[in-house]
């Protein structure tokens, strides 16, 4: 089974015309249409590459039989939902997937408005809390790395 997830992108991801709920894995069926962000391109998901096409792991351009302007084989999504794995931070491990934010280094333009330029107080407050949470996480990770270096010097 194949899943698609939007990591909380600004303009979202649409699957068959419906906007995906952020950070929630959604099953993708053969022939599903995917739109990333505010793009006008529509990608059609196919689970397997057509016969005669190159493996997606090979370098170089794909043959024109595998890609057209509106169709990408696999649409760049994983064929299985990723399993939570131990994440390495400095030389320590974090086992809980929620402890590592894939968007931790992302910085928004902080214009205080949505894609239409309209300020939304609820969104502004949520962005403020998220920014503070990321700042605290970054400081915590920095402190862990510093403590590990100090422990290495003593050893």
C-alpha cells in the first residue's frame, strides 16, 4: 500500500482534488491525481514503472516513455508508509519520531498573512507557538551535543 503525507506545507497537497490533512498519512490508489502546493501541474500516480523504463535508482534522465508533462511514475512517493526509526542527533539517538521535526530548520517569510495576504490571528498565534517550540528544541539539541562533547573530553 502507498501513502502520501503533507509535512505542513504552506499551500498544502491535493489528492484527487481534496486537500490532505497535514502530517497525516493518506493512502494513494493507482491513477490518483496529485497536486503539490499552488502548482498547476497534475501528477498521476502509478505504482509500477512501465515495462522498458529504467529503475528510479539509476542516474540520468528517464526515457520519454516513463515521464510525460502530466504523468510521473511513482509521483515521488514511497511505496510503503515509513516506519519510525531511531534518529541520530549528534552522537545520541532519539527513538520517538515526534521528537525530531523535519521542518525544524524551515523559516517562513513571517508576513503575518495567508496566501491571499490576509492576516489570520489564529494562524499567527500558531506560527508564533511553533517558532518558539522549534527554538526550544534546537536549544535542547545543542545542549545535548555540548554535553556529549564534554563527556568525550573527560573519557
